[in-house]
C-alpha cells in the first residue's frame, strides 16, 4: 500500500472478496539533500489500512532500493543513456524482495494497485467425457459432463481495461514464477470507477491526487539530483550542421527527444521548438533539431530481453510495440542476430532512446520486452 487510492482500493476489493489482507508499505531510499514533493505516504497508507480494519506492516528496503534502482539510474545517466527506474523498482523491489518476504511470512499472494490484468490458461490432459456423453456441436457442454487433469498452466499479463492508465509497460520483466503469486485487483476497472469505489468504501484517501515522479520517491528535480552524483559541466548545443547555437548544463543530464533545459541563443522568434536528437558524452555536446528534422530509425537493438511466458516468440512475426509509456502501439518484428535482438519497425520512429524499455504486445497480452541499446 503506497498511500494512494489505487492500492487502497485493491486492498478493499480483496477484503470484500474474502481474502485475509495485510497492508504493507515499502520504505525506500529518499534523497535527503532535495525536497521531494511527495507527502507522508506511509501515514496515508496506515490510515487506509486502519479504515479497512486490516493489519499493517512496513518493510524497509532502503539499502536494496539504493543499490538496485538509484545506483542503476545514476550509472545509466553517467553512460549517456536514459533509464526507467520504475521498471527496475518493479523488477528488483516489488516483485522480487517484497514477494519473497511476503512469501516467507506465509502469504499466498502479493497484490498491487497496477492497472493490468492477469489471465491463467490451463492445459488439460487425460480429457474424457463422462457417462458416455458426447460433445454437443452447437450448444457447448456442462462442465459436469467432462473432465481431465490440469497438466500445466500459463499466466498471461494483459493490458488494463483503462487504456489511459494501463501499466503493463512497466511489468515486462515479470516471470511465470512471480505471476503465479500475484493479484492485480483493479485491472478490470477504469480510474473513475476506482475513485467511485474508494468513495463507496469511505477510504480517507479517496480524493488524493495520483502520485508522480520516480517509483516510491515521488516528484523531484532530476537534474539537480543527478548533479550530486554525475559529472556535469556546461557544454555546447549544436545544430544539425555542427554549429554552436547555445549552451547546456551537461550532456549526461539530457534524454533523446527532450525539448527543455538547454539554452539556444542563435534563434529567431519564428523558429520552431528544438528537440535533443544526439549526445556526445566525450565532447559534452548535445545536438538539437526541429520536429520535422529529427532523425527517424527503422530498427533498434535490445539487451536484457525477457519474455513473460519463458518462450521466445516467432522471428519476423509482427507484434505491437511501444518504447514509451502510453505511446500508441507501433507494429514491429524482431530477429535474433549474433545473440542480439534486433527490432524492425513497420513505420520509422523518432526518439528511440537508449536505456529506455521497448515492450512487446500480442493483442492485449504483454509478452515481454528489453532495454534499448
């Protein structure tokens, strides 16, 4: 329970359905040299748990969060890439440390307030009809007329019903072993429906605004944070011809496609907005261009690839893909070449950013993803 309305409603729904629910707040690293905009999330989570009449625990993952999420984020920016800390938080904290500790304490499942759905498919062996009944051709059959043994099951991670809030993008690192111990109670609902349920349950945080910023830390000035850990010196902003047209605070602090935070001095009032299209960490320069002049790419390489089913999908088959949260789904296929996953986009794409995640979909199913190189 993060203190927000989504995880609180998830707990309320599970209790209503007869589960024995315990609320857990995860305490993580907080930068003490910056003022974060997050409020006292733990207090809000405790209030929601008390209102629901469920036990409440706090798991301290400060050290692990610093090592697995914050240090990773710093190292990626230092290398000139743009990481996604929320995905690393899900991989290493929520669905690894939290899941393991919850299981050690006797929990059957962990549940979160993610807007995603879980589908379980069963494979049946030794299937036979009972009492000499036959399979009706048109009208189906009563479950009591046939049976078999469950020989295997597979978990599918599906998009949330609310397309605007779907969070499957952040969960591509999950595995079958993890998903069999997971519940996502609000994935079948839209955000307005979740708000209405929060009011129905009388939750004290029913009107609380959605959290923003880095997973569990909240919103804070990222560039000021990075300057504490990453060498960043002022450098030159270049145009497409390599001419100096302005200054920036340090090439490592910018991401591809960014349009703020740098100063362009050689610009007329009629010039369109400029976007970061390239970085040279060695020379400490960034190159910017107008929207229509930004380079498009038709392929990208992925590392650290994970497929949720544990099975690599077909080469050259067309899947859906997105490399930004809430980005419209793009058509893409992949091939494996020299142990690299090479992604081919059906339509050229802009701002395919190294360090970010590219996630694959087969219809509504999130099948996996990888980190763009």
